[in-house]
């Protein structure tokens, strides 16, 4: 009998903590999201695969989500919409084997392609010939693809030519979808 009460107590504690976190998110970001043309979405499923990294979110075409829209965790880019249904969408994360986006980094504005490796850290490809990557340099979207806005922070370089992402994809609970692409297409 005591264990049933203990379990109920733990359930209440978990739900209370979750509720407090959700209230913080809503209070701090509701007006920001409207102004910045973003929509908050809950991560429903984290696809567990050794190389393919994607998540399912609880927003779809009913909410105005379109294929290709950028997905953010706080201000950090985590991926893009690759599939939409009426009530849900699939997000291809930056570390997925199929992910490739143009990036820029360093004072010289070096251009490269960030390629998902299937692991936790994507790699930089198509660097200038003879370029040596230093660790600790911030990596941003370049905007050259016309999908991502230039200057969205992604991660930081390592000596191995990898990028340590600012957002840990395995820890995502809520993400923001940038709806500004939709409005640009409407005009």
C-alpha cells in the first residue's frame, strides 16, 4: 500500500516540475514567438537510430508548417522540416547522415558545408584547400541555400574538423519552427 502512495507522490512531483517548466517557456516566449514569427512545438518522438537522427513534432500543415522550414532550440538551429502531415511533422536534425547545410565561420568568413555524420558531431566539408581548422570557432548558417537565415548559431569547431553543436539533440523537449519562410512565399 505504501509503495502505491510513494509512486503517486513521485508522479505528482514529476508533473509539477514539468508544469513549472512549461509555464516558464510560455511566459517568456509567447510574445517573442508571435513577434518573431515562430511556433512552439513539442517533440513527440525521438527516432532512435545509430545514423539517422530525426524527431517528430506535434505541429503540421494545420499550423502552417511547410517542408524546409528551419527548426530551432532557443536561438540555435537544430534541423529542418522534411515531412509534414496535418497534425505532425518530421524534423531532420543537423547530425543526421542525410543533412547538409552551408555554413560560415571565423573572422575570414570561411564557407563550408556542415555534413551530418550520424554521430553527435557533424563535420565540415569543402573547406578551402590547405585550410587548417582551429578549435573554438563559432559556426553559423551562411544563408546561401535560401532556406536558413544567415547568422543562426549552430556550434563550435573542434580540431578534428567536427562541430560540437550548441544544442544537444537527445535533450530536446520543445522546439521552435520558423514560419517566416511561409510568409515570404505568400508574396
